[in-house]
């Protein structure tokens, strides 16, 4: 499966780490509502079709990406940065320096 990082271009899925369901909302960290935390940690949907997921390009630019992937065909219909536009530039070795 190829994921097209908006910054690095098409890359093999081995460069990415799945970070979870992109539709889940985390309870307030100060909340002591055990039912809400239990649901957040343990309840999972198993959708058939397009699914919003969070992936990190851990073997590349390290950006977090919002990926819409069809769970039946693994076809990816969109990829975007989780936090808007990526602002960092790639690190390159300065020419002529070791």
C-alpha cells in the first residue's frame, strides 16, 4: 500500500505508523468520567468503506497525516496534514561539509 505524504510524495506503508481512528474525540484530560474514558480507550468501530485515520510518517518527515482509506479495498482517497500546512523544511546536509 502506498501513502502519498503531502510533503515527501508517495511512500510505502512501511514508513508510516498507524495512530488510530481519526473520528474519535478524546475526553477532557482533567475529566474523571470513567465511562467516557473507558469508551475512548476500548470502544472501536469496524467500518466497511471509507474511514478517517491518523498516520504518522515515522520513517520520513515525521508529520501526522489524516488519511481517508477504504477498509475493503485499501484505496486511499485523500491525505492531508492533521494540523494544517506543514511548515518545516527538510534537513539537508550542507554541501561541502561532512
